[in-house]
C-alpha cells in the first residue's frame, strides 16, 4: 500500500487519482476527519486523520506501508519538521521507497519555501532510504485563482511584470509521472525536474486565453503592495504573504523555468501545453 501525505490538497488529490488509475492501493493522510470524503472520492482506499507535526501520526500512518509519497501543505511553517518526522518514521517502518514532492530549484535561498524543501532533500540523502525526488515547476492550474477576473473582467492579474518568463506544468502530468515513479522499477536515487515544454510570459498566456475563451484577456501587472493588501483581506497568514512576496520578487528579477526532458521521459509523451489546460478549464467551468 502507498501512503500519500497532505492528501486533501489539490496536489494530493491529483496524486491519488494518478495512482488509482494504475490500480494501486492508497492510504490518504489528511489533516481533518471531514476531509475523508474528498480523498475517498479521488480513489483512496483508506483515510487517516492526523497532525504531521506529531510522531504518533506517522507511526500510525506508516504501518504496513511499502511506499510513501510525502507532500507538505503549501507554504507550511513546519515543512522541515514534518519532513524530518516522515523520514525518521519511514526508516523505523522499513519503508521501501520514499518519494518526496519538492519544487523546481529548491536551492534558491531567495525563496524561503524552496529552501525548506532543500533541507528536507538533504535529510533524505542522509537517511539511507531508497528515495525519489520530484521537483515540479508552478502548476498551470494556478490560473484558477484568477479565473473569475479573467472571465468577468477580461484581465489576468499578476504581481510581477507581464513580460516575466515562466515555465509551468500541468498537475495531471505531475500526477502521472508520480504514479510511474511509484509503480514501476528503476527510479531509486533519481531527482526529476517536472516542467512543461513552454516558457511563456503572462502577456503570452493572456493571448492564448483570449483565443480559447473567444474574448479579450489582458495581462495586468498588479503592484505588490496592492497584492499584499488583498491577501490580508482574505485572511492570508503574514508569514505566507512574506514567502509569496519573496517568490514574486524573484520571478520579477530572474523568471522561473526548467527543462521538460525528465517529464517527457516519465510519461512517455509530450507534456500538456498551457492551451490544453485552459481549454480543459473552460470545459469544466462551462
């Protein structure tokens, strides 16, 4: 059986669906009991609620587990602590394969949440466990956070220049790659960057959306102070705002992209394009 941690989030649900498609049995570790229906609907066979900062949670969750796919909740302040516990208890339960959901370019100190994942990778190297590390770039599905403004206002707001060069990946491709890594041999000791084929600017993304949605969509740079104010109004934690601000500033200065070769190798085809994802989103939201 495979354990997926952080299973109720969008990444966790996608990974569960990808594993379910292969016939693999999944135990989903969730934060709250009321999330059980979400992961069972995605294809999990079992759901277990627990706090990933507690040793007892991993002791229960890893019982009888062959493979763990460890996802830390996004922007979590306890990323390193959770990773340490997951690794320690995976060793105690003699887990055969530890797959860590990291991020593209975790070595970038300017993005603190990336650096936290690097520290977990470092612990995993030292643990002596058979491991695989997956490093996805930003998901194409992140446009869903701006979807209402895109549809209703014809504007795609981003908190960095609209000519910033960015790589993206379809979460469905990430899930398929993860399933391949966990259900086929030959991936121990590998670190795979998961990126799509394209490097696009928000301006180019807006043009693609205009064509598919058959309406004018314009990319608009939002001042970072305005983004911060809006984030606070939604109740976003100050530490998360700080981390995201650092990420946006890095994007504005350097862009952010990688290479698609590893993903293509894993899924056996070309990765999905941004247009593919927008078209799928349009169909689902219609």
